C-alpha cells in the first residue's frame, strides 16, 4: 500500500530530473547492512539453500520420483564422484536427500516463523497498546506458554495429532503448525515491551491530538516503529524452528514420509561408526542454514537499530 | 462572569486527577478560563502547575491514569466532555490542534514529513493524495520553509530543531483549526529561533483568524504574544487579566513573585528574587490557598478557606483574599 502511494507521488516529479528524495530509515539500514560482512555471508548461505530448494529436481542426481527413487541399490557406499555424499543403508543417495531436505527445512522454518510471529505481533501490539485488563489476561496466557516444557509438549501433541488427523494433511504441515503455536510467547513479550516504549512517545500523543483512531495509531504509527524488532525476531525464529524440527524428526516424532535433514540424522544414528557420511552431511547443512539465519538476524539487528548512528 | 457571545472556548471548574499508587494527584483542580475568538490566551505557571494537563483535557487525551472527573469544556457552545470518542476524533486536529513542546519527538521518525502531513489532511478533508501533497507544500510555504517541494520529502532526523517545530506547526495548521493549543512551543529551541517561531505563530494566527492558548513558563514569551494571561499555580488559576494588567498591576502575590523572578535589564547588581520552596505535592495540597506556604503575605484566612476567583476590577479576576488590599499600592516583598 505504501509502495503504491510513493509511486503515485513520484509520477508528479517524472519530468523533473532531480526528484527530491528523503533518506528513509530503510536507506540507512541498507547502507549499514552492506558494510556487515558476516551478515552478507549469512544471506549468501540462505540464498544457496533457497537455490537448492528451488531447483531440487534438477540438482539432485537421483530424485525420489525416479525409479528406483534416490537410487536404491548399493548400500553404504562412501562419498565418491558417483555418490557425492555416499549412500545410506537402504542404498539412498545422501546428496539427493540433502538437496530435497532443503525445501522441507525452509518450509518448516518460514511456516512456523510466520505462524509464531503473527501471533506474537498481534498479542504484543494489543497487549502493549491497550494495557490494563487486556494486557493482564494476554500476558498471563503468554506466561502459561512460556512455562510449558516446550519440546516435551510438542512431542506429545505431535503423537496425538498425527494419530487423529486425516492422512491428507501432510505430517510436515502439522509439525510446522505445532512449532508455530508453541513458540510465539517469548517474542510476544519482547514486542509488547517495545510497544510500551513507543506508545509513550510524544508523536503517538501528537497523532492522537490530530484525531487518529486507536486502530490507526496501532497499525500505522506503532507497528512501523517496532517493525525492526519484528524483522530480527522473525529471522531468529526461522533458525529456531529449523532446529526444533530437526530435533523432533531426529527423535522420530516427525513426518516419516517427508524428506528432512532431521529424519536423515535419525536413520544415520544407528551407524555412526561405519557410515559417518550418512549423518555428517545433513548435520552440516542444518548447522549451516541455522548459522546463516543467525548471522543475518544479527546483521539486521545492527542495521535496523535506530539508536545506532553511522 | 462576563457572558460575551464571542468566546470560542469556556472552561468551567475543570477537574482532572491522576489515580496513581501514591494517591490521587490533583493536577487540575477546578480551573475556569475562557478564550475569545481571535484571542491569544497565555497560560503561565511553574513546571508542574497543571498547564499541560489543562490543555490535554480540552482534547480529552489525558494519559492514564489521569481522568477528567468534573467540569465543563464548552467549545463553540457544545460541551466537549459530553461528546463520544468518535466525535472527539473529528474535533482533534480539525477544530482544535495541539503543538507539542518537543518537536524532536512529536514527529514519527519512520515516515517522511510529506507522509505525515498528507495523513492528517486526508484524515479530515476529502481530498486525493496529490491534492493533499499540494496543500502540504502550500503549508510549508506558509511556515516559511525554503524549498518546500524538496524539504517535504525529508525525514524528521534530517531536519533541525527549528525546522521540525515549523513542520509540527504546519501539521497542526493543516486543517485550519479554530483553536490552537501551543504547549511550550519554543522551550526547546534556542533564543533566535524562539523569536522567529513566535513571530511566525503570531502572524499565522492573524492570517488564519485562529484563537490560541499559549502555554509557557516564560513571562517574556507571553508579554510579546498574548492578549490575556491566566496564571496557574498548583492546579488552580490564581489570576486572569489582560496582558498589560498582569504586568503593570498584578494583584496575586504569586503573579508578582513570578514577575520579580524575571531578570530585568534596568536592574543594577541586584540579586534576582526567587520564590522560596517548591510547588507543593499535589496528592495532599496545602489547605485553603495553595500558595500560602510560600506566600509572604499569608494570613490565617489564607490557610482556612479556598479563595474564589473574583472580579476585582473589570476583566481582572484574582483568587486571593487580600487582593483588595494590594490594589493600587503594592507592598514590596522583603
């Protein structure tokens, strides 16, 4: 909506060579971000994994839908030119599985983060802005979610829900949903804190004095001012979600039909000594991707912090 | 009270209290004042005397835990305290606008100045974005900003303090309000910019035919701008009169003490007089006249009863039991 507006306004200045342009917070953030090497490396890693996920069927030498899927044949062959990351005990090509696992990892990461952050932003904004009884009730609910032993309840819920849910809903989607639903609480608290800080600002009072409605103040004035926090938290949330999914799959509570790095780790667990390549490569990719998101998140935090000046 | 039909705002017995853990803070306790059409009223007093809370009460945007518990705020014949919240939203910014003390923080840092002006204009007027932009640029000309077409695309952090305050004034004026509440608009600016901004506001007021309440603790500022002055102390009005009367014939001891605390160029190596003590705790304010613990002329009558605001001479209201004694001859403070 904002973009459409600025292009419309730009039209007016089409003929003028020097269209006046202010330096927005985004301009400043981008300038800072470009200077941060670590963050750029993070972005590069994420870009690479996204590339794998986008063209998985082209990259993987033995796609799962081929016959035999993932090359079923020679079991436990060490890495070679034919099998880049070797094969597992069922004769699956580890490299192909790692490539296909990229999509699952990103799916869970982005999906769970989207769910968790939507809840967190909603609860944080409403709780922080309205305060009083609303705040009290929402924060008590948040605390309930915070004191639950996260992984344990996740495993229990997954066991129950996968047993009850119809098979048409993918197991991976349920895992994603569950991770999202159980990990919004701490983010909601952080966002609420930021909202509390911003809502005391004079410009919020000023927009009130100029006749802005409550909804307008929350979404048009407070939200953009806490957006930098939300972006950073989202990045870190993606990393956490990927790790949690890997843990769940490793423990055998994930979707057995899905190709995920965590699932690969679980299968590799029984033969660490004989076939190290089965576990090392998917593990490496988990580490790499999570590291990438963490680097990106840190870089974004430095770039978007309004208190830092160049 | 004089019932002139021309008054645009009349506040009667306004009472705004803050319900804090430490007790009920009686920030505004029975304030009555009026603003006539086209007039500038100077609202003067020390920090913490309730000036800002009075102004915030007019727009009904007193922050929690503050509540307006009594009184009437009659704007153009209608009591604002009886309006619904959505009716108030239409009045805020359109009929009555507010200029905040600190221009640095009263602008949203994430939007360009153009966006912020367009937002207010489109909120109250049915115009397209392009028309609103035209108007915004026009407003920038009005507040005497050079190169308005270029400057309007700046973000607040790119502007200087004086520019930000001009921009805040432009935003307040964007819908041609009938009443402007200026809450210490020049306090955070340096002296030369201060003079420019005051001159600008004076001219704009004349040009647009607005009324204005100018809140300040600076007697020099009101002397130049205000037509009438109301002096506030500890949540109450102690004296209301024309600017000249306040300066040449102040009858309330507090007004006099305030005036004596202003440095005077004719003064020769005299020590500046200060008002001993500090503004009282408004949770449990002093009985009777709230100024009595700091007043040089306080007697038993001042402690026992609250002095009402009475018209001592035409258009000169004073809330002091001994005001009549002081009239004409001013006993000097020791």
